[in-house]
C-alpha cells in the first residue's frame, strides 16, 4: 500500500518528492552541522591553543554555506531522478561551485582577520598596521576569489589578467593621491615615527593622541575631544613631536627668579629640597630622579634659574609643576627668600621731565 502510494507520488507529483526530499535533507544536514560545531567548540575549550578556537569561529558560516551547497546538489539529483523541470535546465553545478568558492573566500577572510587581531595584541608593529594589513588581505582574497569564480562560470580570465597591466597604469595615474597615501601609511608603520596611542604634536601646533593609522589617513584625537584626520602623505612629510617616544617619561623645566640680594647657595639647596619632596610625594612624579638647578640669567630685577623636574608622561607635567610652584612659594616665604616684582626706573633727567609741587 505504501509502495503504491510512493510510486503514485513519484509519477504524478514529482515536485512534492523534490521539495520533500530537499526539506528532509536540509534537516539532516543542518543537524549534522550543529553536532560538528558543538563537538569542535567543546574540544577547543579544553586546549590552550589559540588557532583551533579561531578556526572553529571562522568555519561556522562557511560550513553553513557548504551545507547549502550540498542541498543544491541533492536538489539537482532529485530533479534528474524525477525528470522534473527537464524543459528548464538549472545551473546546479555552477551554483554549487559558486557557493563553495564564496564559502572559501569567507573562511579565509574571517580566519586571517582573526589572526591579525590576535597578533595585534602581541605585536606593536601589527597593532599599528592592523587596518592596512586587513585592507590588503581583503583586497587579495576578493580579487583571487572573483577570478576563480569567473573561471568556474566558464568566463576566460586570460584576457582579464593580460589587460591588468594596461589598466593598472591607468588606475595608478587616476588614484595617484590615494596610492601616495597608502604607501605613506606603509612607511609610517614600518618606520614607526608614531604609534597608536602616542601623544604627538603636529607641525601646526595641534596636539592629540594617535587613534588609528589607516591605509589612507591617520586619525588623531585632539585635546578638546574632537578628531582630526590627516592624509598619510601629508603626515609623513611634516615635522612631528612624539611625546611618548622613546619613552613616556618627560622632563619638566620650571623657570624661577630670586632677588639679587639672595644667598644663591641657600636658594639652590632649598629649591632642590622642595623639588625632591614634590617628586616623591606626588603620584605622577619620578621619585628617583636626580633633579638639579641651573642659574643662567642676570635679569633686570632678578637672578633667573631653571629647576628640572621629571614626570611619568606628558599630561602629568601640569599638575606636578603646579604642586611644585605652590610648595616652593610657601617655602620661600618661610625662609625669607624674595621673588621680586618687575622693577622699572624712570630717568626724569634724560627724558626732560619736570614735576610740579602741588603744595
């Protein structure tokens, strides 16, 4: 009875067999795919190896596409068995190959991107050039995948490859500014005058943190919390001050002036005592720094000298310098050391000035 019913469906309703068979195959295949992914994730959680977890994360979506490819093949076989839609042949083989190529491209893209992200957290060079590396990887993978796809569809790629030499020249001329920015970005990554996270000062006087070194431009986050985007070609040619290279520690000079009648030996000793106390007590001071004082100018109303402090990084200098000035002013007042006001003398004889007595 059942065999007769199946044979009747096979002969009279072939579309039902094709749809039903494809549906059942889809359930089985997606169940197998779920079991495979689950087993692989369970296995990778027991190991400390990174790339097995990265492989499993990258294979999930491509495996779904491969499952769809198998369904397309099964669908084609069912059509051939039932002679359904024989008058309208479908490109089953080409569709299956296209899905497979797309799955491989997607897998390589995800896996290589994940590899770059992994090494960027361990290598400063990779971290600085992450966006450039990803752009090159995606361009190469998509280009190769597109050529393979065209070859699979029966389109000759030999003329395309041959014409790349001519078109590349035209593209290079048309995209000259873009290519200049790209290679300037590569130069910045290799030469490393700046790195992501560095605090820099541009030739224009603007200051900020390097947020990203892209394939076309570099993004710098300014102090007012806005972003400035600089073309790589312009940045590579400009003069840049990097306050985080070769290290973040920064010397902070403080200019001080005392009265001509001051005992300079005493002034130097008290100033050094205050400087050492501030550097040891302040959270951003370098407590083991050998601070020093240099007298350098006989000014109009004072003898000027420079005190050299040391802080952990650029922004710390403002607060350490402020704390030192307050502490030094208080100590000078206790010791009787005078910081003179600016003094100006008026030569009334030379200027032929006269003053009338009001009394």
